[in-house]
C-alpha cells in the first residue's frame, strides 16, 4: 500500500507543479489544510474519495489518472 500512496502522492505533486500551484493553493481549492496536501504528496496518508474528486478537479485531471489502482508486487 505504501507504494500506491507514494505513486498517488507523486501524481498529485506533478499535477500541482505543472499548474504552478503551491501546496497552499491546492489546499485552498480542495478545502483542507496545507499539511494534508503535504502528507498526501509524501505518501503518508491518502485523501478521502471526496478529496480525490476535488483534487482531480483542481488539477484538471481525471480521478483515475491521478489515483490509478495498481497492484504492487509483494
């Protein structure tokens, strides 16, 4: 699961940086604290389904593109 969280975090960060958004900007758009965005991007926590949709909307991407369900080899 940690690999998946890291992938999602990397996708969030890549999308955010591509739009020249700060973590603060994304947090404001999603309705969370900046620390939440930081934890998501570092792979320390996962956004709720509601937040995944808000993140995808803010980053102009599809939810499935940002948060693919990938199986990680054990």
